């Protein structure tokens, strides 16, 4: 799988741009705030139908423009598909080969993963960021999981609305019957989410790159919020029991206290909890390792390459580590990297396509002429005059 053409219109600071990247390694380089990260973001939006930088669609649309468009040609196993996303301030429209699609039907056509400092909350932020990281990975394997997540969020929203009304009323217990109806659906979809996350964490653990940056070892473990209360292998039964036990507290507080929306992904570095005890360098390394593991899980599941985005590569890694990451990704992903340092991009020139980004415009950088070509240029230039004489 790889992107063979990308078109971006009215997106961030990119007015209109088209490019045809290499199926292997691609470097965007240039000064800061020129549009390098916006190009990565556009690629991510094309595959995921959302941004890795903001949940607000309005922020993606260039100031003064009514909408933005990201369109791409993707090749997968010899077949090509045109993907397009049209963004307006409040809505997004998804298209595959010109036909509008739902989210679950759209996802899966382009598997894209990103590593960026803006995603460091996965390592050191609140548990919701780690849950979202897992859900992203599951969606890359099973796009229909989007429906499960949407249904769970809808149920949770309705239940929380009722609980809020109950907490503010003089008789909260009159809401119990209706809340129990929502709890039945919450159990159904909550169990699907729990099992999908457990399976995915097992896959990730199996594919964590060993010794990529040294001898320190990263380990991960899914921690159910119900684990201290019973056997999570009987999840539906345990969840139903905890919902009954915590109902009075939920009615009093006014929001849901039980379910997979309160679970956690524990990340440890040499046995210590990375969120609290890891250095900034260790945390950054862990984020890259986790992102690379997601790529490897995808490779194993589908036996094909993914698309991998690495923003501001020289801020994350020194040259030796950059080389190790690129070596790991070779044959696993079509890669797009950004850097503000031309010499970092030049380091990979023999294997990479280079694009200079300036004021929202992309300029392919041609390879330098080989010495034998340079030696032939004068001879070719004088040849016509010699013939005419």
C-alpha cells in the first residue's frame, strides 16, 4: 500500500498543492511554519478522516476559505483507488472513487500511522490518550470497529444525560428503569471494546521492536478498571455487577463511573512506569517504539506496507537513531518525514525523494548530477556547433 498522488487544497497554510511521492522514503524539509507538518496532517486526514493535531475541523480549513479538500490516489495490491475528504467548518464528506461513504466504509483504504511530539500525551498524558491510541490501532485492522465505538459513545452520552438530570432532580430513583435500559446496551458494546483492546495489546506487545534504541525494554499491559473487582475474563457478568453496585453513586454524582471508558494502558520502561519515572528522552523513544509496533502489527495482519509519518525527525532522534528507525521501516512502510535541517534530508538522498517546502508550496529537489554526467555536459553543449561547422 502506498500513496502515489496527493492533492491538497485550502488546507491549513497550503492553498493548492499536488505531489507524487516515492513509494519508499520521502523527506519534507524547510524552515518552520512553512507547511511541512500540514502535509503530514493532510496525509493522516486522508487515511484516518481526522487530524492528529486537533479535533476541530475548522482549524484545518485555510483562513478565508469555505472548505478544504484532501484527495489522493492510493495503490494497494496492484489496484488503485481515489480517496477524497471534503472538510467544511461543521462537517466532513468522505469519498471513495467518487462515491460518498460512511466512516466505517471509508476507513481501511489507507493505513497511516504517525509519530509526532503533539502525540506525547499518549505516553505522559491522561488515560484517554492511551485508550485512543489503542482504538486507532484496532481501526487499522478492523474498520467496522468504528461502529462499535460510535455506538458506545452514543450510549454513554445518553446515560450521562439521564444521570445529570437524576442528580439535579428531587427524586433520582425515578430514572433507574430508563438508565438500566442504557446499561444493557453499554454492557454489550463495552464487552466488544474490552475484548478488542485486550487482543490488540497482546499483538502490540508481541511486535514491540527489541533493543531499537538500547538495552531498555518497553512493556505494555491493558488495565481494566474492573480488574480489582473480579474475573475480567467473564467481562459481561462483571460489568453488569459493577453497574448495579455503582448505580447509587452514579445517580448522586451525575455521570457514569463504570465501563471501558475508564480503562488504562500501562507502559513501563525496564519495569518502571514510564509516565512518572521516564526521562523525556525515554518517553520520546517509547512513543516511537509503540508507533513502530503498530506498523509491524499491521504488516503482520495484512502482509503489506503501511504509511508512516514522522514529524520533526531531528527533534526526536540523533542521526544514528534516525538511521535505525529508517532501517526498521524499510519494507514495512512508505515513509514521510519532516525536518528543518536540509542536511538531515540530504543524508538519505540516495534512497529518498526530497521536497523543499516554502510558504505552503512544495518543490521537488532533483538529485545532484553525477560526476560522469557533469563531465559530459560541455561536450553535449558544443556538439551542435561542431556539426554545423
